[in-house]
């Protein structure tokens, strides 16, 4: 929940210019903006084949008396292709849990959105060595009801909650270990080929200084960038780290 429309428009314009000039290869960039800004930012991006917009949340309900909510159908009708679901802040502040997120995932897939499904552990769980079990449970509760064709449409983002907005960052080794846990868990359910086809992003204080090392890990396929995405140069440098 950052920036006014004017500030967001300037940021998006800067990112678009830098990305088109500097980011090579097939790197895909998704700007997940506040819902109010989705269409204005989409217009700024135009017909870019490298940068897309995504919502930060959507409802589990199809439609109806849910004032203030935004449905997957509304996003699809606005040609918004991506939506973040289950971000750690939604879990922490709004009580979103596995069964609810399973419904949100279903609603998003019904309307051909690509869910960016977030999972991760808080500090106390990490310190008690329960992080692997918790993250596996989060994935199971919200995704394992899907058939093989639908689970391949999911993007997963691992968020070590203790490394979000704290200045702490999981080491590349810690990130790789947890991404491998997630991929192996999916493989045990759906097979290695499907597990390998799913992108798993790392989201925990990614910045220009640590991005290259993180993205070099075998099972880290990208980043869910937080605070650094509010700075056009920093964000672009992260995107360039995939070279």
C-alpha cells in the first residue's frame, strides 16, 4: 500500500524505460500494484512483452454482497493476468489461511488468472525447526487439491517472514534449501516433471546486492520483490541479475 497514482505512474514509466533498454533475454516482470492503479499502470506499460500487471489480492467469491472486494472475474475482464494470493501480510493481518486460499486459488484459475501463491514461516517457527513442516502444510492445504494440469498454472513464492522488511535476508543456501523442499514436496505428489515446470520465487528482502547470488541457486526461479520495487533503478538491477 504505497504511492499515489502520480508517484506510481512515474515509477512504472521509469521501470518500463529501463527494462526495455537494459533487461535482456526472456525475463518476465510483473508489477503487482494496488487495485486502483492496475488499469492506469497497464496503459502506461502498453503492449510490452516483458512487463505485465498483477493484482495484490482477489476474492474467493464469484460476485455478490462483498463490499470492497475484487473478484477474479473483475480482474480477468480488465485483462489483468496475475494475482498474488496468500502474501504473508494477508495471512498475518487479515487471517487468511490454507482452506480460504484454496478457494481463492480455485476462483483465480476459473477465470484464467495465474496465481502467485505465497508461503513461508515466521521467525519462531524457523527457530523451533518447524519451518519445513509448516511450508509443506501451507502448500498442501491450498494447492494439493488441484489436478496436475492446474497445479502447473501456479507460480509459488517462498517468503521467509522473518526476512521481510527486517533487513535480514535468508542466505542463498537457506533459500535454496527451502525451495528444494517445496519442489520435492510437489514432486512427491505430482511427479518430478511437473515440479520442475513450476516457477518458485524467493521473497525476502531481495535487493540488487544479493539478487545475483540468490537467483543462481538451482531451485530459485525468480524473486518476489518488496521494498526494492519502489525504486526504479534498484528494481531494474534486480531484473538484470538473471543474465
